[in-house]
């Protein structure tokens, strides 16, 4: 398992993630779903592999696999045959993805509710299968939801149980639910948590320490997964909407080749023209942004364009333009910008210069672009991709109304939405640097004069949080100065 997961991680680093996700999913489903009798141990190990890649490579690995499994389950379930084992395997896969922390309990409960609602003999069998695999974990994660499910199952059994020829399965299901409710493992025949526990220990060993501490569970409902093509994959951070953020009409299939051999619809090229993408380089960058599956797909494709120097800087300019033109802020651009900043310092510098140009032009930005710029800057500061030193281009002694409004929104959002320990890091980065002395004084004065001056009379919880965190930020900016004086 260690060797396989390591080699697959290397493939993910050197190959298109979209191709890898699709190929891996096809292979795993062929191995796990089609066989009539799939050994439980083998099924768990395949799901463990997905979990390891989900945590070490990125959550879009598990998200793609999960969405495909759920779609196949929905299709198979609607045509269900009482002897069909394919649905059993698909349900087991979802249960084990929950066991290995790829998906939240929310999805498992959605599927159980769907089964209890129809309440056929096959549904009862599938409910038992899920509860045997993950029943006690569900009880631990959400006892209230399990209690509601048991009540609904009992009601269904009382109302419709008589139409079943074999009453044994229904009685067994209700007894299993009662055992779960009472946390009595002994009353569930064949229940053995040891195999899963052993694989969980292996999972903890295989997952890189950098990802091990974060919660990577996908909190997504059954309906959201089934409607992903229409409403977008919001549960993947940085996932673009299906089709493209700015494009309303997906029906136009006429294509024109770009300089790199890609095929783009005439609708997309027309939009590129409207957005003043007036060179081949800008058009290609724009079309990659609009047609990418998610931010990682966009990042890889943009790097593959092989742009150098000034051409490469156009990536940042086009990304910024697209972000500001969106009707609502789209985190796709922010997370992609973060990825480029972490990739190479030269992108940080280009973003800094591009933002300085925007700061000079704040008065001429539309309210929509202004709001998007605020959220983009706050995101990059919050994620420590850029330093607060980007604000040194703003002359604090000569603030006009647009600059005051911009700084108030950025600093207020940053202080309210950032934990104190992170604020120490963010504001501490500009501490003790002589060249940034004027910036520190300007920020401290701005926080006390514009953010805190008119709220001292208010005593709401939000006001208290703002005041406390403003104090944390101010002390962080003074920390190294104080040490130097000592």
C-alpha cells in the first residue's frame, strides 16, 4: 500500500490531475463494483487508497471518486433488481469512504433516509449493510440524526411491514438499530471493528504529517453531488462552476484552435474579445481560466503554456481582471492566486505590482470590482501569500474616501475573520523593519481612528472581538520594535 500510494502521488505530480482522477476512478470502480462477490477486505483497501491520496494529494481526488460513485449508485438504485449486488458494492464504498474520513456523515444519513423512504426488501438489506459497516461511527458523530432515522424506520415497519413475506429481515434491522441506539455491539451478529481499525492505523502512517492535522472530510449532501453539473462543486475549495464562471451559454460548440492547439468555443472567444483579451497570450490565459475543471487544473495548464518574463506576468494581470469582473466574488481566482504565490516568489512580486496599480485606481472601480478586490486582498493576506507591506503604496497621510473605504473593509474583514495567533503572524511580519516604520504607524493610527473610534459605546460580541483582535494586531506590529529598544 505504501509503495502504490507513493507511486500514484508521483504520477499526480507529473500528470494532469483531471486525467489521473478519471483513470484512477475508472480502474477502482471496475475492480470494486462489477464483481458480484467483492471481498470486504479488498473493498476496504481500495477505499483506503483513495483516502490516502485524498489527504496527501488534495481533496479533489476523493471528491471526483465520490461524485462518480454516488452518480452510479443513483443510476443503479433507480433500476434496482433484488439480486443485484452492484448496488451493495456501491453502498459499501460510500460507507468505507466515511470510515476513512473522506466524506462526512451527512451523505451517509442522506442515503439511509432514501433507503428507509422506499422501504423495499432490498432497501432493508442495504440499510443493514450500512449499519453493520458504519453504524457505531454514525452514532458517535451524530446521535440525534441516528435517533431520527431509527424512529422513521420503526414508523415505516409498523405501517408497511405486513406486506413483506419475510418478516425476519425487518425484525433484524430493528434489533440492529436498537443495539446501535443502546451502544451494544454484542447484539450485532458478525460485527468486528478490528479490520477497519487496523486499516485506520495504516492510514495514519501513510498520510503525510502536513495534511494529517486538517479536517479533509467532504461535508456534502446527496442532492448536491447529484446536481453538481448544474450548480457547481462548491465543496471543492477553488473549484470553478461547471462550464465557466463568466459564460452563461454552454450550447455553442463551434471551436477555434488556439496557438497551443487547444479548442475553445466561439462563445468563449467572443467573451475573451469583450474582456479586452486582445493578444494571443491573453486570450489563451483567459480561455484556460474559463475552461478549467478547478484551480489545480488551471494552474497546471497555465504553467504548460511555457510563458516567460513579460508573457508570464500576463497570467497575473488576466487573473486579476477576471476576478474583478465577476458579478460575485469567486474564490476560484483567490485560491489560484494563492497557488501561484506559493509556487514562486516572482508571482508574489507581480501580484504586488498589479495590486499597486489597482490601489491607484480605486476611485474608478465599480462597486462590484471594488468588493471583489477587497475580498481578494483579504484572502491573500489571510493565507500569508502576501505581506501587509503591499499597503505601503498607500499614502496614509493623504487618504481620500475610496482608500479609507478600502482599508476599512480589508482590515475589518481581516481582523474579524482571522484567529488571534494568525493575526500575530500576519501583522508581526512587518514588525521591526525600519523601511516599514511609516506603514506600521499609519496602520496603527488607522485602526484606532477609523475602525475603533465610533464603536467604543457599543458592547456587542462582534465589537468586543474586533477590539480584542485590533489590540493583538497592534501589539504584533510593535513586538520587534520593543525588543530592539530593550
